[in-house]
C-alpha cells in the first residue's frame, strides 16, 4: 500500500525513480541499488543504514500520509541528489 500511495504523491515532483517494496528485515539486500528507504518507525530496530554511504532513511509513522512521505523523499533528493531533478 505504501508504494502505491507514495508513487502518486511523487508524481508531482519532476524526477525519475524506481521503487520496490520489501520486508524490513530484507532491506540489506537492496543497499547495492537503493538510496532512500521509507520504513515504519515500528520496524527501525531491524534496519541498519548509513547516510555516510548514501543510504537515507525516512521513518514512517502513518503509511497513509503519502504527501508527507513524498515531500520527505523529495527533500532528500533535492539535498543529496540534485542532479536527478529535471530543472
């Protein structure tokens, strides 16, 4: 569900992205290609990410708050990956 609502929220921002859904315990298998991770606050203890290695974590409190999640993702892209923005 998170993937569906966030894709819709990100549509208003002008950048391309790929998105995958996985269990929190399997996030480690995605660190070779994913940069931004949106994960439920309740599951943060099973995830180990390092911003020094370009891994950005967005803790999610309400999965239905797609606008807020989309904005947080955009903020990370704008700050850390500005070359991805179509300006």
